[in-house]
C-alpha cells in the first residue's frame, strides 16, 4: 500500500512537471495544482529516503522523479552559492511590494515607511522597483533623482515606483485588460549601457496569508464554496496568463537589455513564470539560497516575487530579506556583474 501511494504521487508529480507548459486558459482547473507541486517534490524526497533506509529498490522510482525534476528543485530550494567578489561597476536592483506602505494599518505600527527608508539607505541599491506604491509615505528617496511614478484607482490610489541613480530618458505604463493590476517600465542610461527596467504586478489569486483566516475560508469552502473557490483561482490564473503574455511581448520588443522586477502572484512552477522569464535568468535560481520565501504565508515558503535579468549579465548575488517584516511581501535584491555588458 505504501508503494501504491508512492506510485500515485509519482504520477501526480510528473503531471505537475507538465503544467508550466500548459496554458491556464486551456486547462484552468489543472493550473491550480501548480500550487501543490512543491509538496509533491518534498513528499517524493521522503519516499526516496524511506525506501533507502529499508534498502529497497523502490527508491529508484522517486529517485528518478527527483532527478528528472532537478530544475524544479532548484526553483524550490537553493544551497548557498560560493562568494563572488563585488566590484564598483556592479549594478544592484531592489524590488519590493510595500503594500501601500501600510496605509490601512494592516500591521499595528506607525514606523513601516521609516523602516523601509532605513533598509534602502543601508542596502543603497542603484535602482528600486516598488509595487503597490503610494504617495503617502515618509521614505527618503533623495539618493534617487530619477524616478517614474504613477498611482491610480477609484478608492485607493496605488501603482508603481521606479527609482534610479542614473538618468531615465524614456518611461511608460502597461495596462492589463479588465484589471486594476498593471506594469511600468523605464529606460535607464548607465554609462555606455542602456537598460530597460520593468516593475510588474500581476493578478492576485486572493489567498490570505493568515492561517487563522484561511482555516475559516476552508470551513466555508467545505460547506458551500468549493466550486466557486476553484473557479475564482482558475479565473485569476487565466488573467495572469493574458497579463504575462502582454509583458512577454513588450519584453521581446525591447531594444535594450532587460531587468524584470515584481510580484507575479504565482509560483516558479507555473506557465506565468515560464512566460515572463523567457530566456532571462532568475536571480534566485542563479545565486539565491534557502527557499527564497517572499510572501508571509505561514507554514509554506511562498516565492512569488522575482527579479529576472538579461543572460548577458553575471548574477553575482541575490538576497531575500526574509526577516524584514514591514509588508506582506519581502524585499529582494540582485547584484549584476557588468563585465558581460555590450
């Protein structure tokens, strides 16, 4: 019976491996299961260790699954990379969903924006991309004379902020159909190099990070709303697909090297991730460590915020500030070596 359970898990895991290649519009319900793929990988590891301790050849099955899915494992967990020497010519970029700088007091503190200001001064990135930006903040952006800001909305004004130490000579906004989510971009001149930086925020699937609230939601789902919940998440994934394809088309038309920052509200095992990433490097996958958790969801290391960079850059370091609890998201920062620049 244990082996049968193992085989069922293996089938489910192989099915999960195919999901990033299946458009959510074609298989909306199946796309929901991309959220479960990390659990499948971890369970296969447990089965592999279980059979190994028993000296049973059944360990080969889960071993093969883990081996085939090695690229997925690298997206889930990264062992610490070797130290890379920093250089004055390196480019550092930070991305952070600030949740309106705690405008509605989701966190019972009054110093959120000041703490964010301290982090920025301490890390001193060259470029900062902020999602859910609000003008109601006390963050000191004096080191960033160049900026592309916009905020819009009927009740609450929110948007994006791109802050740069280098000249911005072109900028724009990318609207998504039938959505309050959007993206922005800025073309930045740095010495002889030109960079297009994107800040993106894709459709939310609206799963609360508080487990206590999630428990209540699950009770409601069991009683009344299982179909509605799946339809809601499936619709969000379909919307994300459309938004990701719009972003990808825009990236493909860029005449410059690209850095993409933002909150994609989806896992690294999804069609959406694969579409936006394209042939860019995932900073975490190149130089991150641990689970790379970017969203405060209890008991699950959700990584839904990313920085992708042109493959002509060397990703020297990637930092996830997981102890910085001043939003429902975590700030992330990449260091790019410029010796490969053209």
